[in-house]
């Protein structure tokens, strides 16, 4: 076996602990998602739809207010954001002179 050959096991052993933590969190999130999905499928569909709508709305409007949306949502949020308040708009209004 040549000295310069690096196996996949050697590469895995050199990964930092932060990577293993992220992998563990991803696996736990996936298992939790499957568990929650199975619970929701046993619920009344109308109630489940309302819960999903409310949670989705809260997350979406939080993205609009704080402008911390994922990159793929930026075009949609940019079109909607002018119609809603943002995190910096109150401080900007307070810093300006009142209109007579």
C-alpha cells in the first residue's frame, strides 16, 4: 500500500467535532420531523392545516420583519417587505423631524 493513499476512514477521522455535532443535530431534526409528521397525519386535517398555516405565517412575517430570510426567499420577501413594518423602521421614524 503506498504511503500517499488516504482512505475515506482517514478523512472521516480528521473531521472536527463541530461537523459531527451538526450531523447529529441534522439526524435528530430529521427523526423529529418524521415523528411530528406521523402525529399530524393522525389529527383532524382541518386543525392540522390551521396549525401549519399559523406557524408558517409567523415564520414568514418574522423573516419579513427582521429580514433574515433564506436566500431563496429573498425575491419574494423584497416584494412584500415594503407593505409591512421592518425592524429598523421605528428607529428611523423616531430620528426624523415631525411633519407640520
